[in-house]
C-alpha cells in the first residue's frame, strides 16, 4: 500500500526498486464465476464454468489462476475469462 512518508510509494517498491504489479489480482473476485478452457475438452469450443480462487504462483506461465471445477477439483489454468454480466431480477 502506498505511504505518504515514502513519497506515495509502497514499501516493496522502496525495498526492491521496482513497481509492484497487481494486475493478476484484478482478474476476478475471490470465488467469482469464470469460464475456462477445460484441458479434457480441447476439441470442443465450449468453455467450462468454475470459481476463481486466486493466482497460482510458481505454476505454469504468468497470469495462471487456481480454478475450482464443478466436481470439486482445483486446477491451475491460464485461459480464464471472468463472467462480468449480472442478471437483473
């Protein structure tokens, strides 16, 4: 978090010298609905539904996320799309 005594920089930025990147955390809300490409359905065009659990550090490439599948298993996936449209009741 930025601090006024550090010239509005974060402590991590002052210690390491680089600006922290939080874009991976802006993908979705915790436990929010997402669509992802299921590796077992690679030939199908349909995306599977799951819940976003967070960033999967040290797994796969950059911007890889933990996804809770409908069967209860957790997978690391990089092809994830948040579901942003909300249905009005």
